[in-house]
């Protein structure tokens, strides 16, 4: 993938990743490169569903949000990223002590960006893919998101 991300931009995105709902979810940014973003979370009891597995909503949120930040690495700083659509396949139940999500841009564009996210269940320092998502995102200039009222 063409392009490069400055160290300053990478540090900003790494910090920006964990705001709001994502801070509540306890997701953290781990690796930031042009067209690639990796996040992780240490699983707590509130991340699990009634049968003890990691909740599908946790994995879906991680796949979507991490893909969005992979997209942020490819657009100018005055653009925002919005999810248009995503589809996720859950390959096997996750029940380990952590999750890692790796998202990469598979088709960049000025407005529409396509990303792929893979979510891995971490058990005893080994990884097993538990979910895979395709995420379609839109890059929108910040001025176009302001309320016109």
C-alpha cells in the first residue's frame, strides 16, 4: 500500500482510538502503520456472555472500530471516518484471556474505503482466529459533518 504515516499522526491515532465507548470497552491501540491498525483487550468478566464466552458484540465492536482507525491512517487529518456497512463471520467461540484485532485496508479510495478485520482469541499466549469482518467505510471532510442549523 502506498503512503506513509508520520510518527506524530500514529501517536495521535493511538491515543484517539480509546475514547468514549471504546474506553469503556477497555480496547487499546497496539500497532499503527499506514493502512494497518492493531488493537487489543484484556478480557474481564463484563466482556463475557451468559455461557462464559467473549460476547459477539465485543468482537464486532473491536472489528469495526479497529477497521475505522486503519482507514484513518490513509486519509488527511481533516477527514473523519464513518462506517457504512460491515459483515462479520464468527468462526469459533472465543473464551480466552484476551483478544487482538488486526485490520488492514484492502481497497483505499478518496471517499469509500474497504477494510478487513481479523479478531484473534488469546489463550495461553497462542492466537486462534475467532472472527473475520469486512468493513466498508466513508471518508468525509470534517466541514461536511458540522450541523447546518
